[in-house]
C-alpha cells in the first residue's frame, strides 16, 4: 500500500508529460533497462492472455488488491481484480499492437509503465507494477481513450 499512495498524483502529473515527451530516450542504467524489459514483456504476455481469454494467466498478473479505472459502456468504470477477471469474457482484443512504452521507477519494488495500445479501441494505458515476495504484479491499471468525445444530447 505504501507504493499506491502517490499514484493518483503521479498519474495526473507524469502520464500527460510522458505522452507528450520528446522521442529521444535518455540512457538508462543497466538495472532500469532490465526492469523495463521485464515489465514490458509481462505487459505483452498479459495482453496475449487477454486475447486468448485465459483468466488463469491474467489472474496471475494481478495483485490481490488490484484496481483498474477505465471507460466502459456505462462511462467511467472502476474495477477490482475479481471484476476484471469476470470482464475478460466480454473483452474483444482480437487484434492489437502495443507501442511507445515509458517506465518511471518509483523505488526498487514499484514502477509505472505507460504505453499505447492500438486496435479497435485505441488507448493510452498505465500499469503500476509492484514487486511482492520476489514477483512483479500489476497493482493498478488505467486506460484512457486516445480521443475522448463527449456527446451532448438535447434535453
């Protein structure tokens, strides 16, 4: 929980900056580069499991206190791990690409990974990864549509 306290502020401040940051990448330390590769690989495996609707594999990626925020059919949706696992059957990610990964390391056991997912519904995504008992798990996931349009209906 120590890691999750600053997440709301971090997402409000860092994520927009990362989305608009210059393309050149600063050199990373060997440890940072290694963790970045590990977490990107895990994120890709998670999406592959989602495509296959493999709830056991997806469940293994999420921390028990996992929380997600995104847009659903009813607007903004907040979901726990069990709710996300149940939603897998309703999710269609038959075709997608992941790109533009950026990692912010908060400490040895916590990192924020942002990226873009291109497909039927293009999104900017943010995953907060925590290392617990030697295993990296997703504690928080947030997705934002690339182009949000509010529909104004006459009353």
